[in-house]
């Protein structure tokens, strides 16, 4: 059975109704963070250094590390930015648009791992400094799911969908242009950054729904 949601209250003109996929998806709010290559990890923290996991994340094998760095841009700096593990082939910095204003950079909206046309900044660690030429992005909002879950939702990898949420504060929101990412190693989760989550009053683990019909 499909759920019918009225986006506007009944006394408002022009109310919109949407049909939702009945399966809920939990939200995961991504704060600013850094993924490091092994080369850059060793420059920032020392030769042969290994990340120290402190908390598992929603996606299997992913974790928040104890290590933090400083982001430095043309207009400002942000201290205490968490490193996420494990290490990757290429360093990637994911920030919000608010962070970008503070740093003085203008990163594009990109899927994770797509650094074409991205911008750079400087990373400062306790042992050294890395000047990135590229790799700073605003992460495109997306949903992780397994192939079995994709079949249940009637979607496939790289599809673009719309997502409805009410959030803990009841500020009903429709997110358009949401990328579907399908892999057998994923766990079902909808990812947005802090700017998007705050605007929708959305918190970690809040349920969201793929819109079937608008």
C-alpha cells in the first residue's frame, strides 16, 4: 500500500500530494570530513602512520578516526576536521556550502570519487602540510542500497530520484536530484550534508521516503 502525504496544510491553496514508496530509509547527516590517501596520511601524521578507528559509520567498513586536520583556504581556516577511514586512493575533502564561504573556496557538487573540476585547499596536520590541487567537493545527496534493496524500490544504480522527509521538527521537505548508488557492500541510508539537513530539520536515523509519484 502506498502512503499519501499532503505537503501543505489543508487551509493553504495549491497543496501538493505525493505517493511514496512504502519502505522507509534512514537518514545519515554528513558533517565536514576528510578521506586521506596513504601518502597524504603519512605527510600529515608521520611516516608509516595508521588511522585510529573510534566509531563505526553507517556504511560497512567505514569509520570515524581519532585523527583530525585543519582546512585552510584563501579566506579562513576550519580546525578539528575529522578524518574518516579507511585510506583511499585519492584524498577527498567533503564540506558544506557554509564551510566553503568561510574558507573562500567554490567547490562543485560531485559524487564521491569524482574530482573532475573540483577545487583545492591546504590540509595541516601535526607533522606536515598537504597542498591539494583538487579533491574538495560538495557531496551530491545520495542513497546507498544493495542490489536487493534496489530491486525492492524499483530503481537501479545511478538513477535520480526525489525524496520526501518530515524531519524531527516537522519541516516537510522534498529533496530533488538524489543519486541512487547500488553496491552489494552498502547499507541502506540517505546521505545529505549539514546545510541540507538543517534546512529540513532532519536528524540522523530520521525516516525518509522515495517519491513514487508527484
